[in-house]
C-alpha cells in the first residue's frame, strides 16, 4: 500500500483504523512511545493490542546506544515486554557495522576513537576491538553520540571538532536525528553535530533512520512479514517518514512530538492540515495517515 501518489493525508482516530492492513510495525520511541521522561500509556496499549491480534512489533529508534540500554530505559519507564518483539537502534546499527566491517567505509576506519557524548553512551563499542582515547590527537576517528549535558550546543563542541577536522578524521554519528524533545525542552542530537562537521568540510557516516541498512536489519527481525504489510510509525518526517518511503513501506506520522512543538500547538491537538500538507510536500512524502499521539 506504499502509493506515494495521493495528496490526501487522513487524520486517524486510532491505529485500529488501519491495523488490519498490517502484520508488522516499526515503532519510533522518542516522541511516539515516550518523551524521554515517561512513557505514553495510550501508545503502549496500542502496541500491546496489535501484538494480541497476532502482529509483530520492532522498536526502531535513532538512539545512540544499543538495544540493551534501550531495553533498560523502557523498563524504567514501565513499558512491558508485551508491547514489542525486538529492538533496533541507530547505535546498534553502527556497532554491528563496525564489528562486521563489511562496508568499505567502516572497514577503513582505524581502531582508536575520540568520543563526544555522555559517559553512558561511551560504552557503545565496549567488547569490540576498538580503543577509546582521551584526546583528538590520539584518535583515528571521532565517535559522536550527541551532547554531554542539557543545553550544550555545536559551538560548545567546536573546540573538539576543529582539530579533528584539521587532522582529516572521519566522524561516525550514532544518531541521525537533528533534535529531540526532552519533556518540553528541545535539545540537539548527534545529527546536528555531524551536519556541522560536514559543513566544515569533514567526512561523516551515520546509520539508523532514514538509511536503508537499518530497514534491512528490521525486516530480518520481523521475520516473514511482507513489505506491503509493514507500517512504520514515528514523529520525524525526515527520518521516520522519509525512511519508510525509501524502504518501500507505509508510514503513519505522529505529530504530537517535534512537529507540534514547531507548530506551536498542543501535543494532543489535531494537526493543522495546512502544516501537514506543506511539510509532506517539502519532504516528498505521503504517509498513510496522521495522528497527534499514538493510540489504539
């Protein structure tokens, strides 16, 4: 059902409006299942109901950490394991690429890296044949997982990016997202830092949504679910919705996260149709439907 030709983007009352057309879901986390602080109960209920009907659910996050770390976070938020079957993240996709080294770009990376991000995310490559170093001068590449603390900006990180650029170090971004809402506060992600590095003339690679490799990994996790029976759900039009389009699968756009914040409307308010139409036209997408917040 991945026809991109129609201009219509219906506002759905709930996932149940279209659930019977799908056997597998790819669910974004931040802005869809939780807000970085607490889980959305209605979204959790929708996933549980979908699985009770025989469907499979893969949580697909651009988090810069692996599936175990995300699972621990979901436990803290009170999300039951009855709401999902498997987890894939941008961080895990990077970790797998760096372990497999089948892709020439990753195969040519050195083994010593300088990390930008929180100490929790610095453990992403633990157990692999890589060494974290304390200075850019010792590094062979930069591993960027995001900001270290709330309010940090690209300008704050420039003193580390500039010497890395001068040495021609490649940068690996573990989160393609540009920004995220933590509660009501908007913060930059690794994608913004990576974008700035490229604008300065640096080389960069990232995995996760909207890139095709992560969708191939998710298809494996979904098992024998046919492509036209998969629905991606998320709030990022440039990542969740565009990524689904490029993967040839349908998408449901949740607007109560970053879009609603950008538009200045309440998270649970019906999305302004003129904004939806304009955003979809600008990104070249045509989602199957739109909802303020995920619910059954």
